[in-house]
C-alpha cells in the first residue's frame, strides 16, 4: 500500500451532508479495516466476500500485504465514526486488468460514496496502466 500524505487526502460531502475524507490505505490501517469489515451486516459481508462466513482477519491481512505496484486500497473516514468505506484493486498477473472490491457502511449506502471510491481507484489504476476492472 502507498504511504499516506496530506496531499493525497480528498474531502467530500455525501448526499446526506456527511463529510468524508478519502485517502490511500496505509500500512498501519489494518486494525481499522478489520473493525470496519467486522461491523458490516452479514448481508454486506456476503456481498463483499461471496460468503458471510469469511475469516475477516485473514482477508484483511491478505489485502494489506499486496505489492504496491499491483495493489491499491482507499479508505473513507468520517469524523467521529472512523472508517465508513473501503475499496481495493488487485492487478491480475501479467495483465492490464484488475479485480476490484468496494464496500461502504450499511447506513451510508446510496449516498455516492461507492461511486467516489471507484472513481479514485480508476484514476490510480489508469496511472499504473490498468485499463479494465
């Protein structure tokens, strides 16, 4: 994952007025991502991982251990709430394509956050010559 700098953070306001900060995932974000995924509803975990009975600790660690050139994650944080969204892509081996996963907290769905996370992921992917998700 990439190092976090002030310049990389992006502030936005969701349709309900909630202010959210988007930034690249940093090496020390694993506990917060695990907490976020743990707090998702069983249905949201099932949609994200294709099963509700997933080892979230192992999945979070796996997502954090990718090669930065082929692996990029974003966090969406809201003041007083912590992580409210997470997105990641992983480049397929020797390809110009990547697999992508996006999840937002159940109570901030349909407010544009997932779209904003996808836009930011696509911008980063384009810089790394990834042409398809």
